């Protein structure tokens, strides 16, 4: 956020040419991995993320089992070559926090009580990063959970809004994130309009926040449709409908 | 097993109270517990503050030392925020490397200060690309009866005020205080069965389905948000929580923080 | 327990097939599964390759950054190879620091490139003893259906080709590509009850009593060998495996790699 | 110890004005923490330490349980801001050694055999450091154990002696420790006059050592009285005597 | 390998005066440690390695037990002072890989099925290093296993060949390894002529590889005789033959 | 469980002997086991010593390398002492990061050398604030039959004698030996049911209620003390143990160490 100054909006348009309320191009592929129980590849502009789901399977160590419901594990990880300066392999504080909030974004929709004592494991690998990787990861993970046949109340969809050159806009790219004034990722259960992740970074006036929240929720609704379409496509191809 | 039962009983007790419009300590839903702020207890730190909110006690220390800037910001000082949930402070805390709760605590406090541009990091450059002042905010929990984040954030901003930069101690010439441009205050609003209440204690925290920490500034703007908890919140609820957060922050700022 | 039984049944299935001269997917013993090589998928890496062999998928990225040389080779660039067997790629992989399998994978790929002197490390010196180019090869496994090492090695050498050294990005003057002098190719030959077969899938790997990875070069020389597995191999068997390895490498090189 | 030269005794007096056999000012508060089963805040001059006791409670992992007696855990930790140059969080070799010798200093007085298979956990946080933190920590821990109701044969009291400018003196402060010639912390069970911790750093003649030992034992006796007084005050306040 | 240029063969002889097919001097002592169940000190030229064997004993944690056979653990470790530039204590990637391949080199000869659920632990310490430490360690470990009375099909013997100045030679020393063209360690079960470890580093023509393999196998046979002789000597001394 | 019973039987055996004025190996209470000191076995170390006391064997190596001084002592060399209780040396030792026993061993040996100012650290400054000689003492245990600390301390001081500082090896001009000003010797006295005995073996160590390690110097002064064990010691006992420690150190110094 806020490194130096750069003009992000010229003649009323974003540098990328996108409208203020326009998402980056999205590409979703379901079931891209063979070994995983469910998987999804998700592209959001220049972000490339892949999610795999394993489970429900036995929880190790048993010490961490929950007698009433499945425990969801979520690991967000960046490939060393996914960023400008090579990232040292292994978790850091940022990735640990993202893993935690992402897990909590998905927890509410998973019917965890059906699988006591087990673990449902979600692994997200960021292969290329361009701002918004946590939202791309959650979107991928949500579809991968469905692909794995994990019973869910609904999908979760995620996107960020931000503020650049004084304007509240949808889905910041890396340049907008680095030189912008605020970034606010959310995750939402589209059917119930409930927010399961909300973070904010930077500075927003109250009105901007409220406007941004609506804008992000709209973005989530669009992504939700794309997620559903990708699942339908996968399962209609496989000849067992959706 | 036994513990889970006790946990459930405790939650039910909180639910009963809340549904009758009450809290165990008699507070209103929008009342903080008593807050005590004591400054400069630690003479080895450039700034330090003990914040007590009810039975929750946090000690925050700020150290300022010369160091190397990050390659991509060669003319800016460095801010590092760290939190230790030491096992002294709660039967639930364990020894070992920082877990996700302490990482979250540190990062939320850090973002509040960073997002509001509270510290003028550019004023902390000593020699571009070579040497800058590093500001370490260390959050040391002493007693956890809930709502650590509001206590820690208040301790952090209080500790940052009136810091003399220790030029002489490190053989450098110069004289300056840390430039502080805002006073972000964190207020955590818990949602328990549709009711909103601020400053949850530890029993309320475990009963809360959701919490939202709202960090807001002198001008009423928001410089940090963090939702935690295991269910969703509606837009209306979030907006209401944010309004409460901003309003309570204003009250706390007036009472415990100087004008900038 | 249950898992051990399933494991045994799976192995028996492989043994039955092999003893009847067959493989589950209908391949001949000396056939690789289909290989797909895609270059430059990752715009943050100087070079990157996705290699798919059957259902096995590996993504290799190469980053080139300035750094400090090792004290004993002050005029040489640095090559670092790292592999992560991320838990996304297999139910057998676990989170945590690299285990012996991922260390072995990285080191075998590294030795193949180093032993063949594929990279001209001396050409990567920027300022003797002070600054050199560091080449990081990062192997990211995406789907493990066996024979990760051949996929990773092919991904590594493919990624190293046609790399522009990022002088400008790091404020340095100069313009050059990474000098590549050979194209080492790894071929893993498995021995299962006296039969030799290449490119084992994951079921064959667990049935294999022995594997030998042979890394060979344009001139037919060998630049790396690694035996794994839990029994011994005779001289004759090893020599035969090496011959197969060299021959199959030649085929793969012709099909998937440019002439140097 | 021994960094450069500095006059530590001028005109027969220590820089702080203290007599050779005089302790720094001591402040003890019992039961300062709500969550802990027992706690104590201990100030020794410019040292500020706080101790908490949890237990006896179940020992994890079970592997480490002792079938005959409670296992005492002791963790000495310095807050990052407690010292001149910020200390990196987490244990280092020094703190691990101090934790070990402090645990052994307390072990002999705890009736561990009453609570087989359990853990009694002692946590000491040094909030401000000025030489003598391990002794302050032991003093605090000993009172916190009593406050937690852990059955003990007696309290343990601890103080260091040192040698500065050729003189054996009680209870070195940081300046005296840095520029002095020796530092010797002890811990003692006052009622039985038995030493449960003895370490030495620097160089002492045999006579100096013997004199120092007596001096430190006397110091421990004084601290013991203050510890008892603090406990009495706490429990008489609470209306259940001492 | 290949750091700069240096003449390693002068007038048809190696710098050390050794013949192309000549091992460095070897010294083997059996049963050199009191606490270990079996042990062996092995010198190979300037390499000094010592191996200890413990077990079969209970496997911890139980999670890692194998219901059908003993699990062999192998830890190769270098003393910090064993190399030119002090090595930081603790395992690194090189030592972890060596531990793994060494364990696999020994696995085939150990009658692991006789001791289900147990661990057989092999510890190798390199006290002085001069190229070939993994082979010295395996030779020492193999004898130490025998000394510990672990039932084995045969001993395992290990040596490397290499290529220097275009010649394939046996058992490289450090100078030859640093400036040579290839290094290929093997381990062999002498009685059955089966290879249990094979690695290669550097570059060898196919014919050189085949010649080197034969040469290394011959080297192993020589070492095998020395290993047996050392065991015989030990047990005839003890008056219970071999 | 079974192990605890065996442990108790072993202790009882030691108690029986001690109460009859005997030790298992026939030694007197104030006798060391045979000591063998061998120097310079490791050609990669500037100094090295194998010390055997009875069946206890320790190998100590000293390396001297250039490095950066600590900021607060810019004109002084650096002494680092490290001990590894490698699992080779005892069925009780485990792999993994150093535990409290190995940390204590290293720190006690370190303090004995530091407290006596054995090494003239100021003579090890190469360029103030920039480069100094670092002296690494590495204690490698090979066989633990008790009393590692006395063996390690004797190995450390022996290794430090007659060390040539490796100027040439690191491309520096100069020629000097390490300046040694004292020869601290550690003697550990165990108390077992009121009896004092030196140089406890491993069975005696586990039976000992207390141990006191006394490190003393040429002039009879003490430069290190460390009590271990789980009960208390009276003043009289401590004074007696210290006297024994100093006296036995004098004997060992005369027999195994040169005059300084």
C-alpha cells in the first residue's frame, strides 16, 4: 500500500482499462488434479491459484480431533517463483494469517457435523501472484470442496475492493494495491448474503467502506455464478448433471 | 470431554444472560469494562504502556533501534509488530513459536497503525538505502480475560506517543521525536445470537459466533477491519458493528489519548 | 493396518501384470507415458515449465537474482535447487519442513545440472567476491502419479533455456542470456521382480524393489546417478538400466528439447 | 562481566549509594493475575519480574508424565523490550539454562509426590532487566507457588553476591555486573539453610567465595522475611489469615 | 568438484603416490564405545568416522512403528571441527540425504523381520573429513551392527571411484574430489555382489562408468576382507571366536 | 515402568556401596578414574583433544576463524562454546536441537574459560568493529559414562594451548599464537547421602542427590561454579566440596597441563 505516488486513474479509467466495478478476467477449471479428492484451478487476472481438497480422512494427531465435527485445515502457500523477489519456501506470518482467515471463511458452509473426528484438508498453492491471491484461493478452495463431494450449505465467493486515486473500485491488481489507499477483501455466502471474511488495510471513510462493501458483495455474486457454471460444466461433461 | 461439557455450560450461561439483556458483570452491551492506562513503566523501552481493561492486562513496549531498510523502500523506516501470548497470561496459552492467534493479534494492531499512516516512516530514514530507524512494537500479554486486541492496540498507540529517538545512545547525531500523525483505536464488537456487544470478556468471546475489530481514526475513517469467528455476518450487521466501533473509539480516544 | 493390506493388494496387482509382461495402462516396459511440456506460464519467473508425464504434474520455476558468492568461489554464480512436495499433490505428502524425499528430489536434479556443467557459473559473476547472479530452481509438485524426478529434471532444464538475465530489473547495466552448455535428461528405471521398466507410476513405484535414476547428456555421458529402493542390484542389472536410461534420454531430448 | 574499566566504588561507597551488604529496594505483590492459579510481581531495584503458576494439571504429552510425582515446568522468558538492545522473542540458550537451574532451585521444596502424573507449571516473565533477573524470578515464582496453594516445605529465596573493585558485595546491579569481577547467584531454603541454586561467573578467591556465600545467605534470609510478609498481607486482607 | 584447475596425476601417479586402483590406508577398530550396543571406528586415509548401534529397542513415537519389521534409523553427522570451515551443528540437506541413502544401503542385509515394532538405531559421527565420509560411515556402521549382534545376511562394504585428469581411479581424497571430474560412491554386499548404494556426481562416459563400477566393486571386496578381519580379531581376543 | 524399577535397583546398589565406604570400581571417594589426554588428533581443527576419564570419552575441537565482533565489544575476539550430546554416546541421548543438558555443559565450560579470562580476547582484534578472530570450542561427546563436564573442560583448555592463529589460511598477514593466561580445571563433586565423592560415573550421577562443579585456576581462585541436582546443600557441605574441587584441580593441572 502507498509506496510513492503514481497516477492510477487517467481520464476516468483504470490503467488496465477496466471499469471501476469490473472484475479482472476469471478462468475456472474443476477437477484438475488426479490424486486430490477435489480440485480447482482459478485464474483472476494475473493470479494463478490451485486448490486441492483431501478428506474427510482420519485426523492426525488424534489429540486434535473434535468429537462433534470435522476439523478443517487450510494451508495457503506461495510458490517461490510466484512473486517478483523469490519467496523463501515455507510458511511465514502472512501466509499463516491468510490460512486462518480463509479457513474461517469456509467453515460456516461446510457440514462439519457429518464427519466427527475427521479432518477435511484444503491446500491452496499460489503459482503466480498479482494482488488478490487470498480471494482467488478461497474461490478455488470453495469449488474444490464441492468437487470433492464435501457436503456444503453453499459455495463461498471472495473478492476485494480498494480505493485508488480517491475512487472505490472492485478487485485491485498489484499496481493498484501497491500504490492505492486501501484494500478490503471479503468472502460471502451468496445465497444468504452473509459475509464470512472481512479484512481491511489502508484507510476508508465510513461512506466509502459502506459503498465498497456493497460493491464487493456484488463482485462475489458475479464470481458465484462463474463458480457454479464451472461446476455445472464439469459435471454435465461427466454425464451426471449438476 | 469433560472440558467440552464445561465449555457448553459456560456458553449457555452467557446466552441466557444476553437473551435477558444482561452481562455477567452488569455492564450494558455497549459499555467497556474499566480501562486503566499507565505509561512509561519500562525504562529500557523508548515507550511503554500497561493497559488494563477489566481483568485483561497487556504490556506494550516500543523500542527504536537503527537497522537496514527493506530494499524496496530504501528511504523509509521499518515498523515491526510482534505479539507473544505467553503462557503466564492464560491456561489456554502454550509455550512455543507464535500460533495463529498471536500472529493475528500482531498483524491486526500493525495494520491499524500502518493503514492510518500513524508513523511518518519517511522521517525515520538516516541514510538512504543504508540505515533507518526501526520501530519495534512488542505486545506482551499478562492476563487474558478477553479482548486482547483492543487493549494491545491502545497500548501500542499510547506507547508511540512522545518517543525520543535515541540518536545519542547509538552514537548518531540528531535529535527528534517520533512523528505521530493519528491515533487509531481498535474496538471489537461481538455478535452473540443477534446481539451486539463491545469489549467481550473471555467467556463472551467463546460464546460469540462472530467478532469484528474496527480500527478507526481521529477523522472517523476506518484504518483496519478484521472479522473473526465461525459464522457469517449480514451487511446490515457489519455496518452497525462498524458504526459502534467508530463511536466507541471516539469515546476512548477522548478519554485516554491526547489530541494530535 | 487396513492401509497395509490395501498396499499389499495393490502391489500384488502390479506384480501379476508385470509377470504377464503388462502394465496397467497398456504401456510397454520401455515406454514413457505421454509427456506434455509447456513453457513460460509464470510471468514472475525468468523461466518456468509445466511438465506433465501421464498424470504426474510438476511446475518448475527459475528465478535469477543478484546475491553474494560463496567465499570459496568468489567469481562464480550460485545455483540453488529446491523442491517442495506440497500436500496438494498427493495424499501421502505432508505439510512441514522438507523431508528426505523432497531433499533427495532437489539434490538429484541439482547434481544432474551441476555435474554436466550445464550452467556456465563463471559467466554469472558481476563483481568478484561481491556480487554474482544466483539461479534458483524451484520444483513445485502439483500431482504425483509417480516419477517426479524425471518430470522435475525435464522441467528444470527446459526452464533454464532462453533466460534473459534481469540486469535492468535490479538496476544493473548489462544484457545477456543464461549460458546453457548441455541438456541433461533424467530417466528413472524401476526394477520389479527382475523386470526393468521406465517411468514408473505411483503404484509401480511402491511395488518396485529398486529404482535407478540415470541423468545423461547430449554426448551420451552420464552426469548423475541415484539408486533408491530397499534391495540390491547386480552389476549386470545396473549396466542394463544405465543403457536404457541413456537411450530413453536421447529420445526425450530429441522430442522435447532444442539443440544446444 | 569485565567490559572495560569503570570505578564502581568511590570513597568506600557503591555508585548507587548502597552499603556493601545492602539489597536493592524490593517490592512484592501477591496474586496480581486473575487467570493464573497463583502469581506474584517482584521488583528488585530496576528489575521487574512477574511469575504465574498453573496446576497441578494434566501433563501433556503423557509420555513425559512421572508416575510417582508431579513434574515441575519452569519457563524464564524476557520481554523483548526488557533490555537495552531489543531481544528477539523466544527462548535462547541463556534462558533455557536459567529455566533449568531455577526449576531445580524450587524442586526440593515442592511436595511433588502428592500429585503424580501432573504438571506444575511456573512461568516467569522479565519485564525490565537490571542484573539479577534469575533471582528475582525465583523469588517471584516461590511466592506464586504458595499463592497457588501448591504444598511446599518452605519458600525459596534467592539473591546474588558479586565482586566489584575488589570488594565482595550483595546484589549487583547492571552496571556493577557489567564492570565487576564476579557474580554468584544463590537460592536458599531459609528454614533449613540449604542452598538449592549455586552458580558463579567471574573469578573469586576461596576466602571471597566463602565470605560471599555467607553474605548471599544473609540476603536470602532478608528476602524470605519480605516474601512471608507479602503472603501474610495478602491473606490477612482476604480475611483468612496466614 | 571441478573448482579451478590443478594437476592431479603427475608422471602417471596420483599426488598421494597411490596407484589408480589403490585404497587409502584403512584402520578398523571394533567395539570402541562402552555405552553403545555395538560400535566401530573406521579410518580411511584422513577420514575418521565412528559408528554406534543401539537396539533393537522400542520405537518412539509408536506412530512410526512397523508391525512387520524393525525400522532402521541412520543419522550421519559431522563434528563442527571435522571440516576446513567450521560446520554449524545440526543436520543440513546434505547430511539428511546421506543418512537416507546410507540407511537404504544397509536395510537389505538386516534381518528386520525378526524384530517387528522396534527401532535399530545407527549413529555415525564424522570426526575428520577428507572425501569419502559417507563410505567410511557405512563401513563403520556395518561392522558396528555386527558388533551389536544384529542378525545380518552379510556385511555391507562401501567405497567410491572417481575420475581425475581423465583417469578412472579408486577412492578419491579431498584434493582429488575438489578438482576431479566425477565421484561415484557405491555400497555392496560382497557375498552376493549386489549393489545397495549407487550415486554419481560429475560426468562419466558410459565406458568409464562401467569400468569404474567394476573398480569400486573390487574396492568393496578388499574392504570387506578388512571388516571381517577386524571382527575376527575382536572376537578371537574375547575368546569366543568368529 | 520397568525402567524405573531397574533405575531404583541400580541406585540402591550405589547407596549400599557408598554407605560401606566403597565404589563399584574400587576407587576411593576422592579418586578420579584413569585420565588419558591425547592432543591434536584432528588435522582440520586448530586444536583438538580427546579426553578419556574411565569409560567417558569426549572429543573437543577448537576452530579459529575470522568474523564480525559483537557491536558492544568492537575490539574483542569472540568465544563460542557449543556441546553436542550426540545419540552415539549414550542410550539416553536423543537426536534433535540441543536440550538443556547440552546447553548447560557448554555454558559451564564456557564460563570457566571466560571467568578466568583464559583467552586474551583483545589480542584477537583484527580490525576494530569490522573483523576479529572467533574461537569456536566444540565439545563432541563420544561415550558417556558420567562426568562429561570435567572431561569437556579439560579437553577445552588442552585444545586451546599452542594454537597457531591461521592468518595465512584466510589470506591475512600476521603470525601469532592464541594467548592463554590461565588453565581452569573443572572438578565435579557429587554428594550421595552425605558422602562426597569426585568424578561420578553414570550410575553414581543418577544416584547423586547433588553435584557441584568447581572450576578453579592456577592461583587457586574459583572461576566457575554450577550446582545441579534436586535437593539442597548446606553451607558447610558446599565449602567442603569447593575445597575438594580446588585441590583435585591442582592435581589434575600438575599432571596433565603445562605451566603457563
